[in-house]
C-alpha cells in the first residue's frame, strides 16, 4: 500500500507477535479479507469460525517462505488494523472534523477541537496529516462489527464549564474576593486581595482541569476495554448461531452433487462434526468444493482400510 500509513500499525505485542509486514503482504491480507466478505464468511459481529484456517492457507500459498501464521501474526495485524479504523472513524465523525476524499486523510476544521480531542485521547495525535488510502477497504471489512458510542459532552468543554461555574460562585460570595460584611479596604489593599483571589481561582481551575482530563482519559480507556469485551461476547454468540444455520445447509448442498446416498450421509456426518470443515465446505464454490468433497471421501476410505 504505497503512500499509506497502514503498514506502520504494528501495535505493542510481544516479541512473538511483532512482525514488520511488507506492502505486498499487507495488500494480500486486505485482498483475502475482502474475499472472505464476498464469500459470505463475514457475520455481523466478526468473521465466521474457520476463516483463519483459510487465511493461513492462502498466505502459505502466496508467501511460502514468509512464516506468517494465523496466530499470532494475522490475528495481531487484524486487531491493529481494526483499532486504526475505529480511531479514524471516531475522529472524522466528531464535531470540528471531516474527511478529505482526495488526500484520504482526516480534515481538521477546528484547531481548538483537535487540541481538545488529543488531550482526551492522546493516541490519535499520530493520525494528523497522514494519508490512509485504504480506509474504505477497512470500512468494508470491519465496518459492520464496529461498536458505536459517543460522549454526550466533549470532556474539554466540561472542564471549561466547571471553571466558569467556580468563578461565578466566588463572585457571588464576595466581590473581588472581599467579604461584603468586612470594613472597606484601601485601594492598594483591595488590589492585593483581588490579585490573590485571581491566583487562587487560576490554581483551582488548573487542578480541576487536570483532574478531569485524567478522569476522561481513564473513562475513555474503560469504554474501549468494555467495547472489546462486548464485541467478543457478541461475536461468540453470533458464531454459535451462524454455525447452527450452516449445519442445516450441508445436506442441502450435498444433494446438489452427484453422490450416492450412503456417501452423502457419511460426508454430512463428517463435515458437521468439525466447524472448520463446515466453513471450508461452504466457502468453496464449484470445482473447489467438488475437490474438497473428494478429499474427504478419500480420507474416509483410508480410515476404513
């Protein structure tokens, strides 16, 4: 992906996970994921079980000496690409931002909004000015299973509101920091009290702002982890439901092939016992599916010998 920044998304995995992907390898991964989407291997909450076996097989054929494995390499890369897609999606849909379709990058309409957002989510600072020409491909791959959620109020705006409220409360109690029941002060004394009051309010406001920024950052991290857990639970529920539906399709598909009754029944029993066989069978089409069935028949014959 020449000219993009997707190949830089290596993440902070262990030494076992880390791998510098070439442009050809990364393009091949996106091509393969789009092929899975086209074949119907994508559910609402993630890819159907068995997809990783297919990806690893395709990579072994295309890059036989790369050593790329489903776990940890492909799995880690997909996680990083999905995280990057979510960051860009969230940012471009915030107030004060947009998307430059010619440069394929986030369009910052308001510098103030950018600074506020970066204070709350420091990790997005690296996205500024970078081109992501493959964003639409990632949207096609990961868009449906993205967990959506937006804060009702910008954290930085909340800080300003608290500061303003504190300032007004001080002024309601005393004018320029002097109690209304105190004896009158000289002009120099009043000025000193006023300056001291302003410094105290500034320090209090800074402490409020710093505390709220920390809370907002912690809350954002908590939401991200919660979304990941909910995605995992929903994905497992979705996979189980999809697996039941796929099992019902096996015999219907086998009936369309020129098979004897006993061979069809034995094949059906063998395929439904293994989720990988189910999704490989349904993923293959035409001659590929026929070759897969012949391979399973051969394995069954060898087992009976």
